[in-house]
């Protein structure tokens, strides 16, 4: 990105929307997020079904503006992936968490609408599953 493009983004962020403009922007952001989630929900359900065929219990909690995926180890620790929106912005947020011994370790990444691709979620789901399987023995197996 060149300097002119960068400062155009700075100017756009400094512009404060009020009243109807702010509501319209928030509504458009929410609508975009809901469209993304609607496309990703069948993908998450497909992964859920295929993992359950393999004896891996995966919980998928889909809502209109978010999806949470949880894989639980036998000892109660678990790995999570959550995708949703950042309030009052056009950002999609993806958060991965590992809950181990009562401690939550989280990484978060955000994406602008124009940078978002649904394949990002699928790749992150695959990384979540790979990581889960890597540590399954350490945690006494898979929660049944």
C-alpha cells in the first residue's frame, strides 16, 4: 500500500459518522457478517459430521452473526475457534483459544470485508483440528 492509499484510510477512519449514516454502516456490517456466517455454517456442520464419524465429538454453536467450534479433551481441557464481528466496525474477528488447566490462551486475528475469504475459516478449522489431535494423548484422549 502506498502512502496516499494509507492516508486515505486514515482519513476515512477519522471521519466520524453520526445518526443515520452510523446506523446504516452498522447495519451493512452486520448484514455482511450474517451473510458470511450463513455461508460458513454448512461448512462447520460438515466438519462436525465427518469428525463425529471418526469418534471425535465436536460442538458447533451457530448463531446469526457468529460460529463457535469446540473440541474437548477427556481431561476437560478444550480448544475453541470463534468467528464473529467487531461491534461498530467492518471487521470480522477470528479467535482461537486453548483452555488448559483453567487458563485461557487466545490468539485473535481480524479481517476487513475486502480482505475476507471464506477459505480462511476452513484453513483455521483445519489447524484447530490438527492442533487438537497433536495433544490428544497429553490430555488423556478425546472427550466421548
